[in-house]
C-alpha cells in the first residue's frame, strides 16, 4: 500500500508515493533533536521524503526529487505539534516507546 504525498507552493508541486509501511515505521522511530542535519529518508535516491522531529515537537518534512548530479527540487514543510498529532492519529503511528 502506498501513501500519496503532495507539497506545493504557487505553481510548483511535488507529488510522491512512498510505501505506507515505510512512512509509519519512520515516523514511529523519530526522536526529537536540536540538530536536523540528518533526517530519516523514505523513498528512493531519485524521489524521497525526509522526516525530522524538533525538540519543540514540530515535524519537519522535505519532499525531494533528484534529477541527477546537477541538481534537485525540494519543498520544506513544518507541521506544528498539533498538526503532527493529527497526522500520527490519521496514519495510526504507534506511540514511541
């Protein structure tokens, strides 16, 4: 089963279809960090969703499409703690241990 994810800004839109299980597993394994230089990646090398959790409880999402060594297109999103809680409930993400 796949999850459709789309992010847009003005005329630009990126749409991805990562595996539902991979997204839920990655979200369940997130731990808050003040440094978000390394985020969990779901997808392939050419199209992926990066996930991170800030110490403030914000969920950081980056959708990216990599063309080749010459560049990429990405959109960065930040979900508030309340929006993150709703997303986790909707996706049935198990609580952190």
